[in-house]
C-alpha cells in the first residue's frame, strides 16, 4: 500500500493506516516477553502488525516525501521502525571514529559501525568449540559464554542465551523489506547481528552473531593469567624458611 495523490480521502486513510500500524508495533515491542502471557488473539495481532510494518513504513515515508505538511508526523514514529539507522542515543561507552578505524579490521568496522554482515561460514568463531567467553570486539563487554553456543547450521555463531539480559539492546529492523530484530551491544551500540525465535530450549532464541563483532577469551588463558598473577604476589617459600 503506497501513499498516492489520488485525493484527500485515499491519502488520509493510507496515512492513518501507516502511523497506527507503526505505533501499535512499537507498543507491542515494548511489551516484549509479556506477549507470551496474553491471549492467543493478541499474540496473533502482534505478529500481524510485524508482518505489515515494512509496507507501512514505506507508505509513510512516501507520504512524507509527497506531502511536506505531514513531515511532523515522523517525530511520532520511533526511528527503529522506519529502518536500521542508528538513533542518536548516547551509549555508555563511546569511541572516536579515528580510533575505531585504527583498532578494528576493515570487516570489524563495517559490521559493528555500519551494520554490515560477514559472509556465511567465513567467521572465525562459527565452528569454535573451545570453552570461554565472547566479548564485544569494540568495548570488551562480556556477551555470551561457550556453554550457550550451539550449531544452528546458519553459517554464523549462534547462542541461545546471554550472560546478562541487559548486555544486548534489541531493535526492530525493517531493512530489505522484511522484519527482523537487530541485536546491538548495550554499552557501545556496536551492531552484533540479529535475534530469531527458532533456537533450542529453554529460551527458543537464536542470537545470530557476526564473528567480527566478537572477541573470544578462552577459559584456559584466563586460568593461566590468574595463576600467574597469584604466584607473583606470593613470597618465595625459601626466604620465609630462612627467616624462621
């Protein structure tokens, strides 16, 4: 459904449809997991809204481009429902662009800062079986542990749960004419990947994450560091015996 110039009635009907759809979608998204406790009718309505959202967002944007008087309505719609453009939210951790370009590889920068996607089965952590923790490559925030990783066959590292539910921010993504849920680091805003509802029990979630967004720290290396620091802080036994 696209906004046309055929006449005021048609224009306003399509405009109201677009605004109402995107507004209700935003409300349903804020309810989050609470949708599971609602009657089946309301859950079906929420899924229907999400399927209609890409078309509604395109219609609204065309209305705004065609009729300048409707542009103030854009302020009523959350930016995330109109695409994947990053909002101007101030993340707890920020880094200068120049620093990030020097510190990150070209692929890491493209994925985390420009919402890119690495090719399937090319990421270095896709088949990683080692025990440890996966951190955000930009700010170092711990995101996932190896015991929550599983083989989804998708070609990207997949996890069914987070270390901390507040470590990842979820946003509706309507790019490419489809609805997905984007996952970003809650500390620095780095793009990680997307969340899907086809994962294993008990969460039934699949965090499909780019390897380029992650930095893996093996459990064995952490143990070695702890042992090394602990040994350095102890006095040699021989010197203590000599004092006695």
